[in-house]
C-alpha cells in the first residue's frame, strides 16, 4: 500500500529544554540526525528562538502547563529550514506549531512540540490570490494565462470559484478555458452556484452563454435547475434555457419543452421547437405538425426540421399540400426525401414535370429515397419503376437541361434518375459525363445498365482527348463485355504511350475475353514498366490463347530479359506440361531477374528430386537475391525433404536469406525447427530476423514458446515486442490467453495495447469477450475503443453479440456496429440480437430495431413483432415503420395511445 506524504514532525524536550526525541521527518527537513541533537539545549541549536521571542513560549508551557499555539501570521516558523518543494513565495518552510506540556502523571517533565508544514497551503493561497489579481488585468493575454493556470490546478472550491468569475470575462478565449474546465470537472456543488449566477447576471450575454454552455456539458440532472429558470419573467432568458434543455439530451425535458411551445414569446417557442427536434420527441409530433401547417413561416420552418429529426414517417401525407407553398416547398421536399416512402414519389416527380420548380431538390429527395430503399429494404427498383411510370417528356427535358448547369452536389441525383430513363438524348448526355469525377460512378452504372446498345457511344469516347473520359469509357466497355470495342482497344495498345491507359485497356481485354488482342498484348511483354507487364501477363493468362504455349517457349529464348521474365511468369501461371525442363534451364539464365522468375515458378509444377537438387545447388552458389527466391519457393513446397534445406539456410551469411528461411519454416509449421527459432529470436545479429523468428514461433503453435514470447513482450524494441504479442495470439493455448489478458490490464503504450487486442481476438473465450467489452466501455482512446468493438464483431458468438448490444448506446460507432450486426443473419444469431429489444436503454432498443430491419429475413420480421408493445412510443413508431416496409400484412396496433404511432399504423394499413 502506498504511503501518504508526511507533513508533520514531533520532538520532545526535558524541563531544561534539552532535546529528548527527534523524529525522522525532522531529520529529513533539518538535515540534523537524532544522534546529533539529543541532549543538546534547544536554544543552543536554534538561537533564532530567542531573537524571535519564542523562548518565553516554552517557559510558559513549563510553568503553567498551558498549550501554546504559534500563529503563522505572527511567527511563520519555529525551526528555520528550506521548503521541501521549491516555493515561489517563501524562503523558509511555513509552520503551524503547537507546544504542549510533556507530563509524567501530574508532573510536567518537559515539552512535546508538533510542527506542521503548511507551506503548500499558503503557497496555493498566495498563488490563487495572484491569479485572482491577474484575472482582473486589462491585458487579455495575462487573464488567459491565469485562467489556463487555474485549469491545471486540483479540483477544489477555491479554484472553481475563481473560474466562475472568469465566465464573465470579456474575452471569449478566457471564457472558453473556464467553460471547458468547469464542464470537465463536473462538480455537482457548482450547479447551484451556476444557476444562481444566471439568476443574478443573465442580462450579461457573455456570462449567460458561458454558464449555459458549462451546464449543458455537465453530467447529472441539469434539467431540474434549468426548469426553475423558466419561471423568471425574462423572455431572453427563457429562450436561452429552452435551447440549453435541448442540448442536454435528457428526455425528462420533453414535457417542459412542450409547455414552452405555448409561451407568449415567439423566440421561446422557436427555441423549444429546435430543442424537441434534438431530443427526438415523438410525443410532440402532433403539436409540431400543427405548427408546420399553421402558415407561420418563422415557426413552420424549424418545426419541419424538428419533425425530420424525430423521424415520424406518418406526417408525410399531411405535409404534401405544402409542396404548393413557395416558402416551405424546399424544406418539405427535404423532409419527404428523409421520411417519405414510395407513395411520395409521384408528387416529387410532378415537380420534375413542371417548369420553375425546385427541380434539383426534388431530384435529391428521389435519389435519397432510392438509396434508403436500396440499403434497408433492397427495393430500390420500386422507386425506379414509379419514376419511369410517372415522369413525362417535359420532365426528361427538364432533367437534361438541369444537367448542363447543375452544381456538383446535385449531379449524382440527376444522373441516378436519368439512368432509369430511355432515349438517345439521355444516353448521349450520360456518355458525355464520363469524365466527371463526382458523377462518374453513377454514370458508368447507368451505362452498364443499358448494356451493349450503348457500346457505340462508348467506343466514340475512346477517340476523345479527355483522359478521365477515356478511362471511364474503357471501364464501362469492360463491364458490359463489348466485343465490338476490341479493335479500338487494340488501336489504343498500338498507338498509346500513356501507361495508365495501357493497363486499363489490358484489363478490359481480359474481361471481354476476345482473343483478337493476343498479338498486340504479346508485344508489350518487354515493356519497361513492371505494372504494365503485370497487366499484360494477367490478360494473356486470362485469354489462354491456343498459341500461347508455343509462343511462350519461343519467348524464353528472346534476347530481351524482360520478355524472358514475362514468358516465365505466364508459363508458371498456366503450367504448360512441357515447360519444367525449360524452366530449370532458365534457373541458370545470365539475367538475375529471369533466374528469379524461373525459381519462383517451379513450385507450380510437380517437384522431383532433380528440382530439389537444382534448388539446393542454387542455395550453395547463387547470389543472395536468388537464394532468397529459392527459400520462398521451398516454403511453397509441402514435402518433408525441404525442411532440412530450410534449416541449413538458417546459418546463411546473408541476413535476408535467414529471414526468408525463418518465415518459410513458420509457414511449413516445422516443429523440428523449434529450438533453432527460439535461439534466433534471442540471439540473431539481424533485428528483422529476430522478429521473423518470433512470428514463426506463433505459427508453430508450440506451448514451449510461451515463456520466451512473454519475456519479449516487455523489451524496449517496439517491433520485437509487437511481434511477440501477435505470436501469443496465434498460439491456441490457455496460457497464451492468460499472458495477453495480463498485458491488457497493464500500462502499455497505445500501439502495444492495440496489438494485444488484435491478438486476444484469436482467443474467442468468454474472459476475452468480457475484457474487450470493458475496454470499449471505459477506454478514453477512441482508436482502441473502435478496435475492441471491431474484434467483438469478428468473434460474433452469442456473448460477443450481447456485448456489442450493450455498447451500442454509448458508442460513436453506433452505425458501424449496426451494419456489422446486420450481417449476422442466421436464425440463432437473430435470436441473440433480438434480446436487445428488451434492454433497459431506449437507444439500444432503437438500434436493434434498425439492425433487424436491415436483416430483412422472415426470422428478423418475427423477432421484431414484440417491439410493437414497447413502453416507449419512439420504439413502437420505428417498429411500425420497419414492418410497414417489410411485412405490411402484419396486424399493426391502430389503437395505440400515442397519436403519431396510431397515424403511422393507419398509414401502413391504407397502403396495404
């Protein structure tokens, strides 16, 4: 147990003031040992007691038996000694002294003196006083430094009091420091002080804003004290308080805010509307809808925004008439894009069909609905079909005209809709957009949907000078497999010197699969760019031309070593039966690159004793680079005879040869090499070889390696320690897991801790799952939290799923976890996920509804039905919304106590 720092010393004297005892604290602060001072007269050692007039205090205690306390304001110290910690204000330690009689029964036989070091407290008071003066300075930089210094101090009342004063500073920088510090400390005792500060100083805008900011960032119940402020007859204050209630995220504020919707002041009502939207207050939907339809634009606009945030899709038919309201049309369109369903598509398309309407906003909304239907219900085609049925010729022309002058942010939506339509004008317009980066992906999708009939237009794009457009056209031709494009593509190969286009063309010829390009491709096997050669080799391998075998054997004798190397790679991939003999000859080629390619192709053929003999010979004679290639090839050959060759290479003079030998032995799981690898992990002269040996030990899966790996997790060399941690993850042994769990609970550097988490995921036991859940719930480092949750997703057992469910409510990765859980679509996994519908947290239950909605299977639909009876209206509403899309035939509760829920259920029944 750690000892607390001592601040008090005690000594005793006899009745003649000779020192009898002298404790260790006094030894430390005075430098005088007890052996030196014992028996010496106190005034002889410390003559300052006489000059300070303190000797009479001792006389009085001895005479009267009364206790004497020396006030530090009069006598700052008894014994002169320097402060134990440097003091900015005091030369000598400041002491609180008590001199008491030392008694034996009733007789006074001396004194007992207690000395308390109060220098730190006085130092702090002096500093706080100085900082308080600095906070009054006319110099902003001085006030800012004072506030920053206060922010670093311990959390006590005096610091908080000074920071509260700084909330009213005229400098926003000073106020910001005070706000952030007070909010971080979250002192509950400060809440009442802050509320009182608002009562007394709310007309000072800087004070009001700062205090409200602190309150909204504090933890705990802030709703109650803020609600009290709504009783103050100051309209501006009530407006600020309603905003603050929305920022707090506490749903207990909803009834209060709903009452504020009836406030006499319009600004208060405006702020209450915004706050209800932030809180997702589904119970306020009827009131907000009434405000939206009231004709008061000032309040209708924020009310629409609040309804959009609440997400009650039952309002959509009520707000459709507002599409005719010039002022509210665009926000209504945006709301329909977020909350609408397929029934809102015709009114939106009607806007496309008319002149002088917000066409771009309508297109954005239609595209948003399409994206939502595609992602959540896999029914984007339903939106496409309705648009195709309801758009007219004028609508198509309006879209084409908008395409010519559209800002970039609307281009994707226009392209999506045009891609559903037919006609030469549409196809040509889309083809001309191939070079536009922001719309290119959707353009290619649309053109590919048209299929071969768009081929001629795409081929025309191959002749223009725009590089991006040509690249995109090649990609589109590749995807539709347009055989008519092959001559044009061959022409590009023959005439083009742009390496990126050559690679794209080779890839397209690969996908199209037409063998007309065979000769043109062969001509590039000697290209100086390795990326180009690789694309050409891949294309020729895919085409598998009947002449390729014969051609490859001829190319092995080509004077250009790049051609010979390429030919070897083709032979190695295809595996022509008459090639091994020639490949072995190429292992002796004068060019090192050719020899390397040949050596690395040998494992693709049957390995006989002659092949092994050749590789062994190369290990003895050839360059380090070739020896490395031989080792890599041996690592791919799974026969016992290669293990001795690999072990022999552990003694090679070249560090990289040893490195690849170690890796190959790990790859082969050669347990006979365990002792060699243990030794190399500790003693090899090359650091990267030691790391490789550590990694190989993990692949051998031998528990004998655990003690060494545990030891190496603590070494200073970061990469070696990380390799040891990873290897412990690969070892499927309980002791390995114990070591990793132990590491997780120690103070590790971030990178090491992240690798520990990675390694633990290889051990999906319950202890590991609990450890990862704890880490994700308590760790402050965001990257570590994200990783822990990723690993729980990877484990995906029932305990891991339940751990993730528990984390959804507090996680910044809510969307990521929802997506991951939606991939767990097995019946058993759905049952695990559905347990989250009974979690106490509303946020978690809402997330589980979304997960099941995305799974979309019958099991998921059945699992959702109990959520129709959830105690929270927001969950029932989300469930009805989901079931209305996935299974409208299910009986939905039209008698729900909540109006918004009833309306949503009725809307589904009407559509069904």
